């Protein structure tokens, strides 16, 4: 399943606030981020800050796309662009100072993503797909298809992490396969690494627990 959806457009630089709003709305009840930001009273704001910090490099690189109905967004990285942790050496400090009591858990999350990211071959990285509550379904699939199609045009593999079994199965429908064992956070949450196309590192990560200092 790899057809590119024609109802996708690239986000404008000025639309970054909307991107973060959609991601915060979409991930409010996410099984990983709900544990990272456990207080429902400030969870939305915390998740929004998390994505504002981690998606800033994609904003600069122009690798954020909207569904044309404006209800869904995908954030990804091409092989040539720096990751959020590389581009922002002070990312941990920003998370700690801006995510209130959830700062340490947010730092742990980012460190876990970075520690388990494959580096053996150039690849696309599907970082986040979000669709506003009430609009979930086809927009998300079209957004995933956009990244798959772009990586296929470049004949490059693609890596992703999913935060639920449902999204893991959806990834399988798009040709992704499991990449090592789940990443376990100290909150008890699990992330499921996925890989699509190209050579697989024979030392793909096993179950990993990463804790913030």
C-alpha cells in the first residue's frame, strides 16, 4: 500500500502554530504521551510544547505536510536534514524548562528516540502523524502515503516509531515491518520501531529502557 494521496499539500512556514495545535489535539489521549504528560489539566499545552520543540527542524526544512481539509498533518525528515536533537544541542534544557513537571519524562522520551534511531543507512524518518479528533481515518493514511511515496521516489528506506498496536498494524499495511523489540520508557509506555525497504541493520535495537538523569 504505497499510493501517494493527491489531497496533500506542504505546510507553509507561517502555519507552524496550526501544526502544533493539530498534533496536541491528536496526541492528547495517546498511550505514550498521556503517560509522559499525566496531568490532564495541562497535558494539551505540554504536548503542544513538546511538538513545538521537536518539530522545529522539520519546519525549517519544509518537511511538514497537511491534508487539504486542514485536519491532519505529517512531520518527517529527509536523510539530509538534521534531527531535532542534533540541531538543538540545548533541547534537553528546553524540555525541562518549558514542560513543567513533565519535563524529565519529555527528556527521557526524546533521548529514547535518539538512542534507538538507526544510523546504518540514509533513510526517511516519519516522526509524527496527527489528525484532529473527530476526523481520524483516511486523512492519516493519506499522510503516511505521502511520506512512503516520497521515500520510494528517492529509492530510500523509511523508519518510524508508533505508539500503539493499532498504528503498528497500520504501518504494516504500508509495508513497514517491526524493527527490533519495543522501546520501553520508565513510565511503562512502549514505542514500536518500524522499518520499510532497504537494508536492515543486523544490530537493530532490542528492548531498551532509557531514563533521564
